[in-house]
C-alpha cells in the first residue's frame, strides 16, 4: 500500500512523528517522501523584493540535499515536485493510489489555508490524512482558553492566549522550572519502506514540468532556480541541513557551564561564528532541521541537575526556546498578527511608509547599511552578507528604523528581515517587531 509523507518545515528524520508513524503503519509497503517547491514562497511580494533572499534559498537547497542523503541511507530518496501543492498533491495521491498522507502541523496562516484546501480536496478520496505537532514543543491549541465574554468571543476566534511570557510559562510548564512537562522527542524511523512506482508513471500523471529539468524529481540546482549565488568569499558561513544542525547543537552544548550560566542580555552581539555567543540554531529550527523537543531535552538534561544555580527563563537558553514557543502561540491565536491595523494587541501609530510597497530614502539607506551610524550599518551589512545577526543587533536596527530614529513602520522592517534572514520565520519575525513597537 503506497503512502506519502509531505516535508514542508520539519526537514529532518529525527523526532519526525508524522514520518515515523507512517513508516510503522501496518500494510504500508511504500513511502514517498516529497517536498513541494511552492510558488507562494518563490514569487516576489508586492514590494518587488523576493520573499526569499538568495542566501536563504541556498540554505534551503542544502537542507534538501542533506535530507536526500539521509533518506538514501534508508534506501529511500526525496522527491521534489515543482508547482502549486493544491493542484499537485491531490493528483499525486490519486496517481499513486496512496492510502495515507502525513505531514507536520503548521500553524502559519498560509499553511493553515493550504492544508485545509488539500484536506478538502482529498475528503472524498480514500486516503487517510494526518498531521502531527513537532515544529513546536506544544500544540498551540492545547494552550488556549475557551473565550467567555462577548468581547473574547469576538476577538479570540481560536481561543484566548496568555499574553505575557510569564503567563505563558505558568500555563505551559505549570511552574517555571518544570521542564519535565515538555513532550519528549522520538527517534528517527529505523526503516522507511521504499517507493516503487516508475518515474514515467508519475510524470504522466503530474506533467513533466513538475519533475524538474532532469525529469527525476531531484533537488533543484541553483541554475534551475536562476539564483545568482554569492562568490565563495561572500558565502554565508551557515550551511543548511539536519547533519550540520545536530553537529552545531552538540558542539554548543559540550560546554555545560556556558549553558548553565547563559544569560541572553549578557551575550556579545559582536562575537561571530564560529565563536558566537549564542547558538545560531535559529535557521535550523526555522526549517525544522533540528527538533525543538530534542534541543529542549538536551538543555533540560544539563539544567535540571544544576537548577539551584542555573540561569532561569526568560534569560536562560531554555528561556529562549520558550520565547519561540510563546511567540508561535501568539502567531496562531492573534488575528492579523503580522500587521498593525488588523492586530488587536498592536499599538496604533502614525508611522512613515505605512503601506506595503512604500519606500523612502531613509528606508533604503537603512536597508543597504548606509545610514552613517556605524553600529547600525555594520549590523545591516552582516545581515545582508551572512543572513544572521545577534538578537541585540536585530533589536538595535529595529529600534533605529522605528521608534528610535526614523519612525518608519515596523512592517517595512519585517519585510526586509523576511527577505534577508536565514531564520526568517513568520511568527517570530512578526512577534519580535511587535514587541519593540
Ligand atoms: C526585530 C527582530 C526580528 C526577529 N526575527 C526573527 C526571525 O524571523 N526568526 C527567528 O528565529 N528569530 C527572530 N528574532 C529573534 C532572535 O533574535 C533570534 O531567534 C536569535 O537571535 C537567533 O539566534 P540564536 O539561534 O543564536 O539564538 P539563541 O539565543 O541561541 O536561542 C536559541 C533559540 O531560541 C529561539 N529564540 C531566541 N530568541 C528568541 C526570540 N526573541 N524570539 C523567539 N525565539 C527566540 C530561537 O529559535 C533560537 O534559535 C528576531 C528578533 C528581533 C529583535
């Protein structure tokens, strides 16, 4: 019996409950691991700048290559399909006569829409569709309160979220220190049943453009995507993939004293990779090359025996992961989270450049790192060249653009970050810009 696992984020084999569950289902004899290159993420936004900058593209391709290599170790492979998932996926399921489709739950607005449409399309087809939480520590649904008052019912359609970090921690962990409440990661599948259908059959059902220029559903090259890659000297030092993610996590966590004493505000924004003061795991968490539950488990194993003396959330390293969790919950629960006007918890201000597509010489100078303020320009230059900057540098440039100096809308800043950051993440980017407003 054929089945499909759809990778979107969650580009990993470890702690991938959707994949592991599928591989263990009785009667499943062939698993197709697929990734769809969705034009939604490729096309330029209204600002005419691409949603994904070239460095993040490169990082994604590295993640896909690495995933393919790891799948091959299990006698499997990754099938990369080019096109709109709403059109391709139902066709694929039908062509393979697949009886199961699994994927990781994704709570961003576009993903919720996309997955809802795919499920609708497959409703009358005898394919069991199942999604699993593993991009966050908790399923956001589980942390929302039912709305009671008319106001709450009107505003919080998905449920009422805790709106402060402290309230979130006490809801999620019941007590600040109780890391034992967090679900544990699961191991990678031991066996991935191979898929047998010939590529010709798939091409006939889906169309040759879906299979890529070589007709083999392989990971695209930079040439296929028309990417103008930076020269070797200009490359970002951060390489994508689960293999690098696990190595980097292990390497950072070797220094237990650093983990136990980690206080985010005291880390240096001017320390760069490979001696950066924070983990630089954000791009790997963003694409799901690293499981947050595995990272949490490793952190908790170091912190728990030293609980009396260790640093605590929100400053500790586990506290950083909990910020991520809190902001994902807000992104899911708060309507219009990425905008000022539609967002009920956002301060309303008369910013300059309020509309998508608005520009100004000050905005351009900020974006290009030529404000004349050395610290701001250095941070924006690092962002452009490496795709990652320290939290305090993000804070500084964000304050400079908004309430600190230029009074330009935070939404314009978030768009620039969305393009340039390797770790650009809808929930976290919106949340952190909102936090500053
Ligand atoms: C204006 C602005 C925009 C930002 N946009 C993003 C974004 O698009 N994507 C993103 O991942 N982070 C974003 N951040 C948050 C933060 O700066 C980065 O997560 C962090 O600097 C990543 O570096 P690190 O992995 O070394 O973090 P570490 O300090 O090592 O923390 C470990 C992990 O905890 C999470 N984390 C840490 N700080 C935060 C935070 N403030 N909010 C949410 N999660 C956090 C990240 O997943 C991070 O990898 C933004 C911050 C600001 C001020």
